[in-house]
């Protein structure tokens, strides 16, 4: 059975924790002698722009001993009418792993997931699961773990936010507070599901659509850019709605020890001020670097399943 990562809920608790811990290990120590992709061929198909995710999975494949076939948005016969299902049938006879960014319907990725080929969602319209895994590896690297953390997410409830909500709620005693503009929040169905899981784990997941009464003493303040790749805003006045949700240094009055995280790319002066993004609390560029380590953990999991975080470690 091929292992797929199309949404966070594809991962059992052991898979999720294993990938997160392994990503943190790769981030700290690099790949070492690990070559779990030796002899494997990974296809990387991005129909939308990407700097971090595409490079992370490409570089990660090569570092783990695999071979790479890269496709841009104009390269496949799907553009001339071949079906996604037929494309998947052909790919699965030639590739071991397909990493794909559609920024569209995740069902497309399910259609591609046939045969023995693993499919990894490198971002679809509804979820960005590999971002969440990199984020949790970053938290593990910085704080030593994820359980018990208090996270304030400010801004659009986009695909990154959805994956973050679903992943964080799986850890014990995590408190996650989202502040999103009206009409741009994480969908209620996702919030309800995550809140149930968080409650079972002794934590909480809540969303409000204003910036009043912010919770104090948060460990992390997280935002993403306001114009998510591949999306357009339906409300003409969206900038007015988003303006109160800019992350600036005033948020640190309530949480002086918080680190700042951002999935990047960033637009300084929109969702975050330059003072915060480039300031001492920011770990956003460590977070970006962790995308490579996390991509290696995901690729390794696709090929061999759960691995002890320290497997192959020297010393
Ligand atoms: N955060 C993220 O997914 O970055 P890219 O769009 O550059 O891959």
C-alpha cells in the first residue's frame, strides 16, 4: 500500500509525530548517511508558483539519494485534455513519489493516487499539509516539543491555517487561538473537528473575528500573507477587513516572550511589519529552512514509513 499525504488527516498520530520529530532531527543534523530514496524516482509537479516547497522537495530528494523529474505548469498532456486519472495511471508505472501543487481541488490529488506511487500535496486550495509538518518541526526544534504550547494565529484562515489547526490539535494541551477577518476564517467544519480533537487531548482551538481581548503569554504569534497563492478575494473591501489583523510590535505587549512565525513569502507592511519579520522574535527564516528538513522526513516516510527520529544518527 502506497503512503499518501494529501491532508493532515491522512496521517495517524504515530505517522504525524514520527514525521515531525524526524524533520526536527534532519533540521538539526542534516541527512547524514541516510539514503532511503536510493533508486527511487520522485516527480515534482507545480502548477503554481513556489520558492520554498518546490526547492525543499527537489533538494530533499537529491540529498536522500533519489532521482528527480520536474514538471512545470505547461508540461503535461492534461493541458491538452488528458484526464487526471489517466495521468495518474501512467505516472504510477514510472514514479515512486509524486509531489504536486495544484492550488486547486484536492480530489485531483486523490485521482492521481493510484498504484504504488505515493502522492504528496505540496499545497491545494483547502490545505497545505507539508507546511504544517515543517511548522511543527520548527516548534520542536525551537521549544523541544509541541505539547503544551500556546499559539496565536492572526490573519487569513487559509490553507496553511487549516493544516496548522488540524496538526496542532493532535498534540496534548495545545492552546490555539485564531483571529481572522469576517468571511476569511478557517471553515467552521474544520474548527469543530479540530476543537473536538483538541479537547480530547486536553487543549483548545478557538476562532474569533476581532483583535479584542487577546490572550496573554502566548509562545508563538503566527501569520501568513494576505494574498494566498492561487486565490482571489471576493470582497472588494477586503483590505479594510484585513487591516486590523496586521501583526506589529504591539502584539508583544501581551506576549513578550513569543516567537514570530510566518510561512513566507511575506509582504512587509501588509500582514506583518518589517520590524517584526526582521526583528529578534522572528524565526520565520529558520522555519523556511526547516521546509527542506521536513520534506526529507516526508519523502522518507513515503518510502519506508515511520522511522525513529534518531535513525542513522552518528554518535
Ligand atoms: N510557504 C510556502 O509554501 O512557500 P512557497 O509558496 O514558496 O513554496
